[in-house]
């Protein structure tokens, strides 16, 4: 678990190298493309930061980060990619990651509806949606508070932090040190 040590205080035990390797093997788009690994890593870190305030279930948020766009077939309009990501989550659940049934249902909802639902009744799913939407500047869209569910995500400092990282396609160290090599 070398990469867990490298990221210090971040907690994402559900996202193991074996899980990333399995996702990568079937990912059909450029690994570092606009919906690829650097986006997943920023969503993971956005979600981790939000979860400290919202109380979202961190394992669900981190798994959402690496699964929600994992079954995109193109970088443009792909309306079923969320449901394909949810199906991938179901396929890997119980072998490459473990969650209680109720938490898996949240992950499945978050992946399925992340582009078509404005919000969701559950704070963990809301946090997943916001973590993704805070990384929209990479495709020329400023995060709009009216499409963010949580007060933590609507915080101007949070929006600015995420936007600056999105604009420069920031890659956390664990991407280059670990995920790029899998
Ligand atoms: Fe995304």
C-alpha cells in the first residue's frame, strides 16, 4: 500500500492499485484525456475535501471518482456512460472493492445519474456530484453554484481551488507515482 503512505492524510483505502489496474485495462479513451485519470484524481481530491465538511461516506466518494467516467465511449455526448460506469461498479463489487449493500446503492446511484440529475436526497451522492462538477473548468465551463448541491461546494474558496487545478490539468503525485504505472 505504498501509495497510501505517499498521500499522507488522505484516506481512500477502497481505491487499490488492483482496482485502478482493472479499470485501466478496459478504459477505451486516452488515459490522460479530459475524462481520464487526472480528472478522476481531481474528483477524488475534490470529494475528499468536501466530505470533511459534508460528512459524506468517503469510500463511496473515492470509488465514484474512479468509476463514474470509466466507461465513457467518447469525450463528447455519451448519455449512457453513467449507467455503464454503475454496471462496471457492480461487476467489480465484492472482488476488487467491498462496500455494504446500502453504500453500494449510493455508489450505483451516483455513477448512474451524475450527468442527468441536478441533485439527490443523500448527502454522499450530492458530494459525488459536486466533486465532479467542480472540475468542469477543464472543458471551458465555470462551476455554477446553482448546479452544486452542497454548501461546501458552493464556497467560493472551494470553487477557486478546484477551478485553478482543473484549468492546469493538475495531476496529484499519486497519479504519476502509482496510477500511470499500472
Ligand atoms: Fe466526470
